[in-house]
C-alpha cells in the first residue's frame, strides 16, 4: 500500500486518488474528483482491506448504484463447507457486490481465509460471533480486550468491513429496559453483547475501547459497519425509543471514526411498516451525518414466513428509493432455517430487483437505460435480446422454451392476439389475421 495514506478516507482527505477510487469511478461513471470528495465527507465508502488481494472494489453510498450483500456461513446445525462455497460461487456469478461470512460455529478461520482468497466481492464479518470458537470460552468468561483482538485477527485475514455493535452501551440498554418491546432484541450480535454486559456488569467493550477499535480499523483499512443491535424484529417495535436512542449513539460514533479516517456504514432495520421506511432513511442520514445506510429488508409485514424475500424486497425498494445505499438480501428461508442454494438464488434476485428499482427512483444517471433497452427489445419481439437483458436470463428462457407456440414471435398467453405483434403489423401496413392463416408479406 502507498505509505502516504493508510485508509481510503485519509487518502481522499489529502486529495490523493487511489487505485480503488479509479476502479469505482469507472464502474459508476462518476468523475474521480467527485468520488474523492464524497469519500472525504464520509458519504461514500470503498471497503478495501489492504490484505484482500483478490478484491474487485465497489463503492457504497450517495450517488452510486445500490449494492446488495449476501449472508452465508456455517452454523452448528449446518456446517457443510462445500455447500457454503457453492453459495459463494453462486453469489459471485450472480453479481453480488458483498458477501458476509456469518459463521458462528467452531474454528472459522479456515473458511474465512479461503473465502477472502477466492472472493472478488467485498467480505464482511461479525467478529463477535468468532470469539466463542476462537477462545473456546463461554460468553461471560470473554475478557473485554479479547473482543478487540478478534477484530484485529479478522483485519489481518483481509476482512473489508466488520459489523460492530458499539451502540448498545449501558445507556442504550437502560432505554431498552424501560421501554418494553414485543420482540425484545433480535440482533444476534446485539443480544450477545447485551447479555455479556448484564452478566459481567461491564460497559460494552466496543464502546468503552472505541478508540482502540478505530486504530485497528485504520491499520488495515477495515470499514466499520456500526450494527443496529436494537433494530426492530417486529413491525410493532419499529422507530421506538431503543432504536432511535441507538441511532443517536451511532451518529456520535460516526464522527469519532471519521476523525481517525475510518470509513463508516450505518446498519438499519429490520421489520418496519411501509409508511415508516422513508422517514427512517431520512432520520439515519440526518443523525449519522450522511453516512451510507445498510438495511436488512426492511421486511414490511411479519406474517409471510417462506416468502420474506418478497416482504424484504418491497421494503428494500422503498428504502433504496428514499436514499438507502446497501441492501442485505433476505431469502425465503428467513426465520426458518439456514438458506440452501436455491433459497439464496431467490434472495439475490429479489434484492437486485429492489436495488435497481431504488436506483430508478433515485434518478441515478443511466438507471433507466437498462429498462429502455428491454422495452425496445419487447416492442421488436426480440426474445433473445430480452433474455440477454434480463436480470436473470435462466428463468425467463426456461419459461419460453417450455411453452407450445402457434406463432414463434408471440407467447402462449396471447398468441395471435398479442398487442405488440398486431400493432407492429398495423403500423407497417400489413394484414392482421387472428382466425385465418397468417398473411405473409
């Protein structure tokens, strides 16, 4: 790494253009100087650990395409490494910009290192999950500084961004205790940190030793993804005192990170009714000073298990359109099991649809051109071009090939009553025949 800067943010503040900035600017069709300005302000991040040699950098934040993240990793009940790497390959093939390794069982280092070695997508982790296998200790027995040592290990391994639940400090915890919820704390990392504080009586070590955490992040250029321990796990709990209190704390922590040239992402809800999403995005942008916003869903209803890739995509599209920058995919298996490869595929497609719909709503330059190309192919009944342009070409092609067609130009729903076919013929001065044999010009 160039010795005159340690992090992408530090380089941007000093007026330095990094190789990663050049890659991102080209992908986003953004002027390099404009990208540098946004990085310096903290409104855009380029998660790029100096030890992640295979990375194809991506930017997340204001004025850029909405990115998606895919969660995977082993658990005690499902610890098939081959299956997880099949998911990795699918995520990369389908164009996911980010993969989070949420492994929470055993010695995770081998999987993590191989993932970072092979992945061109940025890699995120939750170091707290790894602490149990790393130290082979129960929760209450882990020492405060040991949590930070795990973050350092992930930095050494090449992790690009880490989710750290620093906002669930003693003060936030008291707000939670005084304001009962229907679903309490549903964040896995957040609940573990809350429990650790209650068991030990100590302050959250990520909050108490935050400056030391920032030094670790700066050393490896790890982007700090400030986790939302108090994200709502039910629409009944959204935008409540706990969520807002934590968000205020995350805003304060954001400024402290920027002062040390550490890039920051803010994580957000969760489960949330449709009419609250836009206000929540604006609230995050205000309280966290324009830092990129990373949302799980949001899931807009609690009653659709098995279909939460749909509830999440609905919320994700609204959030992205309102200014959210990064969507964590949701699969049909949400709340039910570890997703398999097919669950993962459906989750990726749903999230990519939501992200693109959001980009259209945000009026990003060029966002509509893809849709216009598809419409042009449709008006010409150019099926092959439609498949090439489709977000997922495999499914529409299989539908088309499985249909029995009277007219190869139309589909099996309308046949010769196809509006596009008949208007094309009429405008070209050709005869339109529905019942009789086709007129050949």
